C-alpha cells in the first residue's frame, strides 16, 4: 500500500512545520517581552491589564503592522506594549521551513503591579 507511506510523510511534514512555527512564536514572544517597560503613570495609578497585540512581520523580521485587539484598553498600557514591539523590530527572520512572505502572530502583554 504505497499511499500509506505518503500519508505518513505528509503527517510528519505537518508535525514538523507546526513544531517550527510554535518554536518561532515562542522566540518572538520572548523577544517582545524583553522590551516591555511598565509605564510610570500606569504604575503609579496601579493600572493593570493585558494588551493583546496582533503583529505582522515580513520575511526578514521587520514589523509591517501591529494592532491591539484588547477589549478593555488602558491607553498607557497599550502604548507601552506597541512601543515594545517597535523596539523589538527587527524580529528573527521567518524560518526557511515557513514559506509565507509574511507572518502574523498574537502576543499577550500583561501588566501586573507586584
């Protein structure tokens, strides 16, 4: 049954590409987090929240679009999250195994007063 071999190969390729994508998203999220600074005004008011950002990058890792999809936004927190993305650019280039010319991922940026 030669078709079974091809089916297994397709499943393996899909599993491999999903793993590459998940590892890449993890790398992108960590890079974003490393540039996040809690705004002093929000900290002094003890404002907390999570800003969910949708980020699109090109093959070389440069940000081409960033938008917030958070329902309840605090302007200072949203600005700080978007600023972190701008500072993190360029991100690591899209892996060769991923064939798209751009890549969109979502990152939650959480601000909590300790």
